[in-house]
């Protein structure tokens, strides 16, 4: 597993299909100005990221073009800086 350094978070982006009110499913390739969601896989040990009080397994919101993409063990992952994490999704 990859371990983020400093004030970074490793997440696995969650793929979401969007359905219009009329029931049309929009594919992932359609440009949307929505925020993305991802599951936290690992958290760095920096002070700023610790202040976010994230836990492994949390689902977070981040900007569509935030962070750095990486492929590891056939998974598409993303490294985010602490300021790229916008919110924790509570369900």
C-alpha cells in the first residue's frame, strides 16, 4: 500500500453515474461541474492533515481537477493535499 507523506491523503475516487429527472443515465464522460467523492485509503502524518480529523474509510468531497492521479496495483488512486479536501460525507 502507498503511504502519503506530510499533509496528503490517498483516496480511491468513487465512480458515480448520474441520472437526469427523466431517467436518462449520463455516462462518466459527460462534463459535469460537480465535486467528486472518494474513499480515504491512507493519511499522511502532517499537522495540517491531522487537523482535518479524517479516518481511513471516510468518504470525502474534493474538486474535480484536484490532486495527482496515480495507478497502483491496477487501481486508479489520487493523492490530495489537505486543502483539496472540501468535506467529509456523512450518511
